[in-house]
């Protein structure tokens, strides 16, 4: 049977029949935004307006837009969703609101999604070098870069669009709601690689003159505002972004100032264009003991660094990086000096290709010790820009973590992946350098609408059989996906007894971790689209293992815990509590749930769900004792109690006669 590997959304998979396959989907929830929403106190704009110049390249990864420049919190400030941006960090406009959830009106017809609205701006006057009123001679222009789709799995729908609007102070409707004038727009329907094809640039710059007579009448005032608006439109229910996050646009380098012209498309700024990479050859993170036993082969020979000169002339800059151990005081481990070089303009030549800058050598090894947990800060530095507005993008940092887990992913979920259309197995390959102890598995599950991925699964460890999963060595039965609204927080499933990984049971010390499912729905495990390890992933829905396709490039957010259970300095995620019941088996339809000891004095919002042996939710309600189960047929069930306030869960097995 021919296997077609393509992306579908989880919501449409319910009730649809399709060939069993590996599936990649868009998340329908952003926990980073949800967490930030709970923490953030809304910043109220005062009467004081911003003065020119207005500039933001979103290089400060803050989740929400900076309250010093932006009025609302709908855009997602991040470093992972853009593909080859001019500067590190972008504002992503999608169809998830400021709480990280789908907009209520999300569907296949156009609807209002994210906005990115500036604070009020003094477009009536400039104040440096001397104060004076702005006139048309001052040549005011607004510029920005934009990109459709980025690293999300599908382009914006043809019905969607990105719009730029201006607001003239005092121009309101009868209810006092500000009125906005559309200035520019672009439609969706174009895939990001196709978008980049004309000049091999993944972002396009737009330059908007505010120089007409009508412009001066409407906008040269105290309180002028502009905003970007995403008109979302999710494709039909057979398309990749149905009822999940889609219609995504990335925005970078927004600049509003006087003294510009139609040819002023460049900024005298040299910037890092991407995040800092890991120095490890195979992983983003690994245990220090495993690194210590093969450190020569675990290090990269060179790094991949993106640097962009946004000016139209060659810019002479210096590039360095340093490695510091996270200690008090920080301990210097290595210093690299790439010297100085004149970088050619990004608009013509793209990222810098000078080898000591673009691919600096890694001529050192991390100092080894008997410690169980070590963090090294790798900081990359460009010579600082003259203009302080541009300096935040002159340095990037990577935290090289050596702890008690292996990770292919960088900790950020841009999609979800699993198998759909049949029961089956999914597995990820890892390799030790020396025999060690495995204590559990960490997984990040994407939150989904209606908790439809709340299924009973088995977590499994396999040994190797000719480059694919072989014999099942350890099975952790009846695991239940759990999630919180914290930023990409992994959940830990501990083994009751540690598993020794040695050459006797695991030839070449190769092992696989994954899950088995008896249901046909996509489990939606977190998927990092930024780092790629597809060659290490396998799935089985027919009795035979198949390798993941490079079409689904990325890394599954599943991490085996190796070595110490909880080394110093590593935050341990809460374990899933065990529930007990009276009676069990239950035959009279009245089930009494005994709360875990740590929950007994809790006054939080609790809910109870009961899952059948096939993983289907057969009962879901607010918790109160006793629970009425008279409508359930005799058989085996899993009961899940959820503390909605803390994001914790407890579970237990139940038999109904």
C-alpha cells in the first residue's frame, strides 16, 4: 500500500477514516501565551505618546509585544516560527488569541484574528535635534518585513490576509470606537518557499510613504497609531489548518521615522538572523556522564551562525563567542575571536558567508567532571551598533545543558505529530556511550480543543533490531497524557524500577522510547520544527516499522531520563498521583473517589473523566462524590481526576460489574 505522508488537523481526525500514517498537525493552543496571560498585568497606555523614531525588531523574546511600543498582546514574540528572518526574533500573527487559545469564530470563512497595534505616536512634531512641527518635507515613511507561514506546517489560506491600517486621532464612531483606514494588504495562499523563490529571500520589505497632502491632514497629529491585522480563514475540513492554528504571518524590523524616501529600504544595522545553536553534534542536550565517555565524537566541528547586514553598504564588524560555566562566579571555558570583516548587504547577498563568522570552528571540549548537572552559557557577540535602537540583536546565547536526559528538540513546540487512522506504535532512537540506568520518560503533549488527546497509552522501551525498534524491554501501562498552561512544560513518567541499559539487553547500547496506542486518533505529541532528527523516528501501524519521512522534518519532544533521578538544579515535574475507589469493582452505580493525600485540603476546581478500555472518554463532569456511573456498561475503565487550577492529574483503574 502506498503511504502518503501529509498533515491533517486533530479536530478533523475525529470521525474521519483514512489510511494509517504518520501525521503532523498544527497545535490548537499556545501554552507560552496562556502562561504569560496569567502572569501579565495589562499595561494601560497613558496620555503621553511615543516620539519618533519608532523601531522594533522583536529581538527581545518576551512572548507578548513590548508594552513600551505596542498597545495589545495578541501577537506572539518568538524566535522559532520564522524561517530565515533578517533579525533574530519576530512578531507572529496567527489565529490564537492573547490567552493562547483559538479565536471563538475561527473557521473556513474570514474572521478577525491577531492585531499588532502601536501605542499612540507624536506624528505632529519631532524633538531632536530641535523641536519642530512635522511637515510633508520631513518625508515620513513606515517600513517592515513580512513572511507568510514561516515554520508552521501550512501557508495561510487563500481567503486570509495581512492588513496594515492607520488611525487618525479623534476619528471614532458614534460609540467612541476608533476607526481605521486600510493602507496596505496582501493575501494568503502562498507557501513560504514559493514566496522566497523570486530573489531567494524569505522576508519581503514593504515601505509605506506618509507624504501625501491627505496624509498630512489625517495623520500628522499627536496620537497617530498604526496596526497590523490578521484576517484569518482556516481551510476546509480536509485541509491542514482546519480548527487549529493556521493563517500565520511573521513581521520583523518595523521602523517609522522622518527623513526617509522610497529608496530608503535599508537600516544601518548588522544583526544576528537566527538563534544560537547547540555545540553538540547529535543532541540539544545529553547527560554529562555520556558526553564524558565519548566527548570527541559528541562535539560539532563548526557552528552555523546567521548574520545579516541590513544596510546598503559593506559594514565592518567583529564577531566573537565565549563559553562560560554556570557557576558563581562564572568560569571561563573558551573564547573564540573571529576577527573583523566587511559584511556585504543582506538585500543582495543574504546572510554573511565569511567562514570565520558563518561557520566558526569549535576547537575545544566542554570541561568534564563528576558532576551530574552542568550548564554552559555560549554567548555570540557582534561589535555593537552605533545606534542603540539596534543593539539588542547584537548578541545571542545558547544554554548547553548537561543533565539527566537526552533531547533532540530545543524545547519549543511549533506543531504536533503522531499516528492516525489505526492503532500502532511510535518510537525515537537514542544511543548511549556507556551503560547506564534509565528511570523514566519525559513528554510534551500539545493541549488540544476538548482534551481529545486524553487517552490511555503504553509507554515503551525497545532495543535495536538492524536499525529499527526490536524487542519490547519495558512497558509502562496505562499512561495518560497531561499538560499544563506552562511554557512547553514536559511531563515525567517515572519507572517503578530503573531499567539498566547495557550491551547484553541493548546491542550497541541503542534503545528506543515511544508509545503504543489502541485508538485511531492522533495523540498530538509536541513537535519542534526548528531542529531535525527525522532519521531517528519510526512508526508501526501494520506490523512493520517504517522510517519517518523527511517531509515531516523536526524533532519529537520526548526525552529519556538517564542516570540520576533528579540531579541538583533540575526542576522535577510532578508525578501523576494514584487514585483509589470505594467500591472497586463497583456494581451499584455509585463510585466514591478517594482524593490523594496532597489534594484533600484543596479548594481548587476539580473535574473527573472516565475513559473506556479503547481510550474514549465516556464521562466528563465536575467532581463531586459519589460519581454516578450507572450509565456505563460492565468492563475496565480508567478514572482521571484533574485539578484545573494547578494543572495536575491523578488516575486509577476501575472495574464496573
